C-alpha cells in the first residue's frame, strides 16, 4: 500500500515539474542555446533531481529541448528558415483559432480580454517583459480555447514551445515595446464590431510584427 502511494506521489510530482518547466519554456524564461542543469532547476523548483531529470527528458522527446552529448539538455536555437516556417504556421493556425474563437466568446470572456489587454499595456510601460509575456499568453489562450477545438489548440501549444525561448528577446529591441500591444487593441475593437475576420487579421499581424523583431535573433 505504501509503495503504491509513493509511486502515485512521485508520478504527480513529475507531472507537476513537467508542466511547470513546459510553461517556463513557453513564456520565454529560458533563452535559445541555454543549458539547463538538473541541480539548478531542481533548486529553483524546490524538488529532487529525479523528477526534474524525467521532465527534461520528456520535453526533449517533444522537441522542446535538445540532448547534447556531454552537456545535458539545452534550449534549441532556430535557424532563419526554421523560424520563418514556424512564423507562417503560427499565423495560419492562430488566425484560424482566433476567428473561430471570436464567434463564441461571451461578455465575461470579452471583459477578461479587456483586462489582459490593459495589463499588457501597463507591463510595457513599466518595462516588465515577464508580466507582458504572461498576460499575452493568457490573452491568446482565452481567445483560442473559445474556438472549441482541442486539436487546434494542441497544435498551437506545440508551436509555442518552439517559439517560447526566443520570445523573451523581444525586449532587447526598445522600439518593439512601442507597438507590441497594438494588435491586441485591434482585436478588442474588432470584437466590439463582431468582425471575426478582422480579429483574425489582427492576430496574424500581431504574430508577424513580433516575428520581424525576433527574426534578427535567428541564426542563418
């Protein structure tokens, strides 16, 4: 009985560590090419090394991390062609999810999007890239989940894993902050008009504009 309980507890902890690390990668906590040391990650999370090791290998199997001989795991570095492919695919899938989602949002959801849009504005004014990216993720998640397609959201979520490490570098370019939230404001105006096609265009523009700043960080 005790061994079953211990096994279940270990599994739960491994899942929690995995979900936390996955979230950190998605919101750009780690940079492209950064090496993740098991003992450091375990210390950050306040857990033992075993669940961290298991989570890192699981993320490597998904392509979110890269196994490097004699160096453990690192964040992948995108080439320019890989980045362009990722950008175009994100625009295609996220534009579709945004258009579908805009048709199904209720007043409570729209109010939440307004709040998140204002939070992103405040974060940019304070130069708080971490809070901006967190609110940005919540904004897009709420809009895309409203589409009612778990498969579409799963595909988008996998793309975010690949885009996450480079996303934090948006704030290396001061001029980016001046326009990063423009598309979200356009989304809100389009929602007020019930113009789902305009919501799609605004989301595609949001991804494209951010992509132009980030593409400079991709390798040749």
